[in-house]
C-alpha cells in the first residue's frame, strides 16, 4: 500500500487534557473534563485560559456540553446541574440551573438548538433565534436516558440530532427552523449510522456502521440514497483491533480519511470505495503500541498517538499525548488539508 506522508502545520501544547475541541471560523477552543477552557486564534496562538470548574457541583462530575456561539464571542458550558454562558474574557453572561445535554450553534445564522433533560424518558428540544427561545418540543426518549448529539446539515435552517444508547440503539431526527417554529422529522433509515461527514459540495456524506464498526457507507444528499459501501474483509473483522473508528470524513469531493484499527488512518477513494494509501503524519508515525502506551507492554499491534481528527474548512486537528508517559492528551497537532490533497495528486492521481 502506498503512503501519503505529510508534516504537521503546527503543534500546540495546552495546560490541560483535551476533552472537547470546538471551532468556529478562525477561532478554536478546547475544554477539559473539569472545565478548564483554552481559546485560540486563527494561528492557534493561545489567547486566554478560563477556569469554568464552578459549573460542576460535585467532585465526581464532569463537563457534559461545550460549544462556541455561532456569532457572538461567548461559549456555552454545562454539567449535571448547571449550564453557563461565558464571554471570551471569562465573565459569566448568564446561568441556568438545568441539565442541558447537548447544544448546537449555527455559523450561518444566529440560531441555536439545545436538548434539555426532562426525565429519563423525555427530552426538551429548544430552538433559540437571535438569543431568544422561540419554540420547544418534548420528545419521548424511547431508548431511556440516551445521550444526545447534534451535527451540522448543509441547509442553514436544519440540524441533525441523534439519541444514542450504545448497543441499545439510536434514533435520528432532522430538525428544521420554520420561522421560529420547530419541525421535527424522525429518519428511521438513518438509525444504524455514526456521524455524517459531508463532501465539499454537500452532495453526499459518509457514515460508519454504528454497531459492528465494519462498514463505511456513502449516501447521496438530500435524497439519502445509499450509493456505495466499503466493508472490512473477514480477516479484518475477526481481528478485534481492526474495527473502523467512528470518524470518516471527506477532504474534498472524492477522497476521505478513514480510521481502520486503533488510531491508524487511511485515504479512502469514495468513487471506488477502496483504501488507496496510509495517511502518515511526521512525528506521529504508526509504531508498536508500547511505544506510545508504555503500560501496554504485551500488545503486539500498531497505533499512533493521534486520538481523532476534528475537521475544519482548512485543517485536520488531532489531540495527542506530547510524550508517551503523559496520562492524557494535552497537545494539538494541526494538518493542512491542502497538504494532504497535494500529496494525493502526486501519488494517487
């Protein structure tokens, strides 16, 4: 197999574990499990570090939601019992004593969506337009105490929402802002997928089979027609360490990055649904597991120290441990997508 080798554009050392990573245009932010937030500018220079740990009321609690506002210089952060909004200087803008389980802010218009805990069998979905809640609905959580995850759709007035309950299943909804009112449609044909990674032209998306982690599917959009699939072979399926990662995403309209194995990344040609090359990042090359994880001395597999990729318009950003003896991911590695595409043209085309 061929190798696509690229060098990091930047590396950033943070003072805390990277539990959440978010981006908005040329702004980047990371949040630790206990509420330490780092804000970075367009060049990934650290602009401010804010301690938001007071939002947690019990020692064993952790941050459950963290997001950047789409238009204003504020971020939202919440735990089990409280949800707060801070400005970028660290000043509290507002606070509510509710459990907000997920939040999403559009970058196209001043619209936000939140999912609030009602009880173990119900969630309250709220639409916020121009910072005013304009509508809300109560949905039955048929999966019982499921997690909630929002993801962007190409239309600025829509968002995808998933209820996730591990092996107990999942439920997928498309939510629409119809002049300040919520239209909610359940998508039963998308209830065994994990994520929606769109092509640059938004005509199709990739998703991984949520349960067996053995298949990457390519769907057309908005028709949701299944176009093509990539499946692990029998030998790979029998190897428990060769499952697909949850994140597969386009880097243009044809090529995608897929995780196959533990933190091992590959270039997938979605026209043929074939793996064409390994993605090798300088300084983060695949090595025996004990190299990056010294306590796993008997593990004979290979891995890298790149935990996952967060994709923006121009970059792929991955948390990693600065040295193998670090307990948690506390650094960021930044790749330029243009560098990857340039190597693809040289080696694969």
